[in-house]
C-alpha cells in the first residue's frame, strides 16, 4: 500500500498534546445519544467515528456514521462523536493519535483501506485503545477488529455490466473498459482490478482494462482529464473509484457520450443515463451490526472477517428506475442472470 502518512519515530509528548487541542477545536461533530454528561459516562460507552475525509458529499461515510449512531441510540448512556479528518492524509494519523491519547473513547470506528496501517501504528503507542475498522483488513492485533467486503464480487459485477454496455455502444472493434482509481493500494491492485477484469472477460475474453490513478480522493479535474483520455483511447464505459474525483469522471463521460459505473453506493442519480451500473456496499448495516457487537461485548478483536453478497452486505442495484431507463432489456436480463448466480451461491467469487 503506497501512502505517505505522517511519521515521526518517537512521537513527542508536546505534539500529542497540541494535536489534542487542535482536534478539540476543529473538524469535530458531536452526537451524545445519552443526553447526559460525557465526563461521567462509562468510557466503553463513548465512541469516536473518524471520517477520513468529510461527511458532505461522501455517502459511504454518511452511512458509516449513521450505522454507528443507530446502534448507539438503542443503548442507554452511549455517546458518539464524529470527527472529520479532512482530505490531507498526512494529518490522519496525528488526529487519530490525539483521539487515542485523550483516553476519552472506548472505541474508535473508521473506514478506509489506509486505516489498518494507521491503527496499527497508533495501537503500538496506546495498546488499550480499541478500533473497529470497516473496508480494511488487519489480523492479530488484540485491540483491532476489521471487517472487509468481498470486493471481488463487487468488482466482478461492475466489470460484467461495463462489458455488456460496451458491446452495445462501442462502434469500433475495441474490447476495453476503463477504471479510474484514487490511489493504488493492496485491495485495488490484487482484488478490485483483477475482479473487474474477470467480470468483463466473463462477457468476452478479449476485454482489457485501461487503469488510471488520480493520486488523491478529491481532484475532480484530474479525474475528468484521465477519463477523457481513456474515452479517446476506446474505453466506452469507465468504473470510477476515486471519491470526489468521481464527479469529474462522470462529467467527462457525459460530455463524450460515454458511460460510467459507480462503486459502493447507488450512483444512478449522479448523472441519469450516464451512470449505467452501481455495485454497492451496505456500510450502514455493517457499522450498525458491528457496533452492536462491541456494545454487547462480543466483537472479536484481533480478527478480520469478510462479508459479501450472500451475507447481504454487497450487491448490485437493479431495481432503480434510472437503471431501467438507461440500460436495454437485453443487458438487464444478462446482468440479472449473473446476479442470480452470485446471490444463490452457484457462482462463488471468494478471495
């Protein structure tokens, strides 16, 4: 995983204190479910949700916070604090270190492929701090539980619809689909990209993937530039997994008469008629269920678990009217056949 996270060997005490003060004054939203004083609450009932970015315009993180808050609302005297980490990844470890150093929270919840490495680093300094991480994987640390999604299934469904639409819309003899990612990381390189290609090749073995990287999770201009170049190169359908840069990808597809496939959330409303597929994660459900396990004392720290289509956490949205209007009945029938095989367990795409 190639991330340039802030590192400083022995973390100076004054920097931790400074980070705590900064964190307390900015980027923080509180939702105290109990209505009581946080100072008198049981630490195990105080939960911090760290958003690696911002909530606004990030449905996957909105779902994360919603799931945790829903679980907390069902328990007495549980409080939830939501912290927005911003887009500067170099600051994320400092902010999470400040949370752990404060000693205020029994659990820190977050979701991003970069968080396992950060949590491992913070855990080495504050071994009593417990973490619940979604969309990532780390095993063997008794203070960290992680839940990852079967993104091979998710990517395979995306590649399948991208190839079907390509064959119907591409006039040249090019068998190519596009993928614009924010960054390269292990799950992207070893699971998502190969799964996407496998899904496309299940339609026609001649398909290839034009894979481009934005370099961050927010630059819509670069996303648009990369997508436009891919379209000129023959990629008629592009899967975008680039955070805020997705908007640029979809805009470029719209302007060029190409198509896009959305990842993680229902994206048909982003640009109706241009977005022709959405393979989704139900992160609100995952956050809710795992937070409930934590509050019940049954969350298996030290373990990493995976959930997928058969568990109800990964799927493809095929009942949205905007999907129905954007995609031909023939393509929808072929996609539905694939989905039925995955949902029934006939087609297994384990990792």
